């Protein structure tokens, strides 16, 4: 079967400019000679194609960089590791390459290929790692080409310090090689027949394919086909995107490209999407698969109405659940929905959300089509109409309770002219200040009501009181002023001690002190400090009684002073003679 050449492929050196399409509705004539109508969006479309042609750089399907850093060479693998690898079993790289130097080089390349494969799969949704079976090399003008002949998808992942390789799917002929041969040399290749040559009696043998290609290009002296096995990233981005961009006649694309008529038509086709608020919507008409807020419901309503729109979301703002709800809204209208994403993880997330909603068979994927269809058929066979009348009644009752609660929060108080919600918002604002207010004072309702309409006067009074020192706090305000405690336990112990002293110990001390001092001729004490002086005096007197005999106190005090004074002081202490 012949393959027609398509412009825009990487194997073609011609421009990506497409000829006018005479069947396009925008390509009309007025009947005048030399006049040809056109679309105002054509220049923009062509600029898009030029940008797409450069996406991803040169295609490795025809411009493969054959260097040890970009590929794993398996052409000279160990005989014991190649058969299980070709049969599709998981094989370690060290089982395929036994030479230490070659294995070290292969592991370095395998690390780069694995990282690039993960990046393409997770970020772009592209499975780029393949096993190339045979490499074709030729020259066209000043351009050199290196293209794999057959490709087979391959999975590679790290396994400790080694790597695991496993072939997936079936081999296929390099489509860009076929187009390049057709465009440059007029050689037509039937991809299916070429792949069939590689399978003999159920055994994959690529040598007949290489021999066949050598025979077709034997008249080209600069064309060579090498029987090699190479693992690398063969991800072609621009080729498929360019083929998709050949036909861009669509009202939305016309408008985006700047066609004034398309813009007006698109604006006029917009429909007003009206939605019933969640608080008023009957449960029987609620067909959302997942929870959605008012903004998300507005997006879903516009999609269900058929409007064209772009929705920009941030991570974690419910973009996936909005997509799932939009799928449900369109499916309820018996419409088919195509979901396209650059990230495989996004598609997996949508699939998981549908599974959690009990709709695992609603969406099918190209890679798991058979399994998804079987699951969909099984779900439809087991489906039954649920009885939700009691649930709907309970929902209405709970919704009324929540609405009443929300209304109470937003209802303004007649005395204060503010709502509870406004008070909470103001408290939240105050708590976010650099120096938030801190007080333990609490006002009763009567005081707050009195202040509700006279706060300026109360504010001025408080400011004046503060200026006069009403709110100053010092040592005279509390016995505890300046006290410091290392822990709450220490503070509690000190407080209990103060209570015991105040209620029991200090009153007993004062009573006993008054009894003791009352038996002497000393005046009553006026403070605890003075009581301490009296007690120390009495204690000293008791010590003298313990040291001297009672007869000492019957003698004259002057004689005692003279007797106990130092020798040099005695003349001054002696009583003068002749004194009466």
C-alpha cells in the first residue's frame, strides 16, 4: 500500500506552508479574474505551524544522535540474556551486557534515558523510550539522516544500582522513515508487510526486514542499513502535531487567530448559562458527580450550555473535580466527551474520581479500551435506580438548619448594629496585627449596649484616664509586683504559702506576740518588724540569764560595768570619791 507524502514531516526539507484549500468555505471567489478570497487567520495559522515544526528540535526518528551518551547499545549482548529480553521478560541490564567497561557506559546512558522517559511520560504524556531494531543512514544534500527501522516500546526503570528493561507491545515500522523514503527517493514502503517479515513461525527475527530494506535501497550508494539493537528516547513531537494542524478551519480557532467575523460569530453564539443556587435547588435536579462551589458550578453550566471558554485554575483549587462534573453534565445530555491532557497523572486523577463516584465504566482510554468496555458493560448490567427519596428529605431538613444558622450569623443585632460574622471577622483582623491587643477584661451586655452608640466619648474618657495614670501598675498596686516564677508549679506553691501565712500563721504570730509583750513594760509593737526587735531583745535577755547567776542582777549596774570593762577604761568607769 502506498503512503502519500505529507508536508511538515521532519524528513522533508521543504517549507511548512500549505497550498490554498479550494474546498474550504473561506476560500471563495467573487468571479473576477485574479481575485481570490482568503481567511484573515491564515497568516496566524501558518505561524502556528512554523512554531510546531520546531517543537522538540530535530526528530530522533530521522535525526537520531548515535553516541554512547544517548543510547544503550545491545547489538553485542550476552547470548544468555538476549532471548528472554526479546520474548518480553523483565531483564537486568547487567544480564545483557557482561563487559564491565561497556556496562559502565550503558548504565550512564540508561540513567539519562530513564530520567528523560519519566519526564516525557509525567509532564507530556509521551511514551518515548523504544528499542530501535536496525539503523538506516543516508545523506540528502548537505543533511545527514540516521533513522531506526523498526521500533518497539520499552519500559526501563532503576533497580538498585542496575536497570530493568522490558519490551512492551508489538514492533512497528518507523513512519517517518517511510515518509522520508517516499519523498526523497520515491520508494514506497508497506509498514505492515515489513513488520510481518520480522515474525516467522511466531519468532521475532528482524534480519529479513533489514535485508529487504537493503534490497530496496541497493541502488543508492550512500544509503546503509546496519543490523543494530539500540535503546533510546525516540519521541517525535512536531510530526504528529503538524499533521493535526493541517486543517484548522474551526470557528474558535478562527477567532483566536484574529478573524473579526469569527469573533463576532463566537460572541453572538454565547448562551446565557443560568443556574439555580445550591440553597434553592431541588435535590432531584442536582446532577453533579462531586462537590462544587458556586464558581465551579458557573463553569459547568457554561460548558453544558455549549459555550467555548478557557478556565484557568491553580493547583489544589478543584480543577479535576470541575472536569469530572463537566463530564457528568455532558454525559447527561447524551454527548461524548474527549478529555486530552499533557500529563498522564491528570488523566489518572480524573479516572480515579470517576471510580470513587461509582462510574468506572464511563470513561475509556485508548491503552485500556478492552478492559474499560468490559467494565462499562458490567456496570450497566448491574445498574439500578436508587431509592433516594428519604435521603432527599433528610437533605432538605439539614439544608434548612444550615441556612438558618448561616442567616443567624449574618443577621445584624438591633442594639449593636453588627452581626456575629462581622464580629468574628474583626477579631480575626485584630489577631493578625503586628502587635495584637491583649486583655482579659470582659464587658456585660448592658455595658456593651451603652458603648455601642457612644464609643467616641468612651474612647476620649479612657485616653484621659490613661494620661492621668489610672492604668499604671507599680509596686504599690500589688504585693506580687515584680515576682517571677520559673514554672506554673512554683507560682502555685508560692500562692498556697501566702494563703497559709495570711489565714493561719500570721494571725497566730500576732496573738502570741501581743501576749508576750503585754507581760513587759515595753510599749505595744506597731509592725511585724518591731515585733522582731522585741523578740530578739527578749532572746538576748534569756541568754544572760543562762550565763549569770540571779545574784548578779541584785548588784549595782555600775559595779558590773566597772568589773567587766577593759583595764584602760576602768579609771573612767570608777565612781568619784566623795559623791553622796
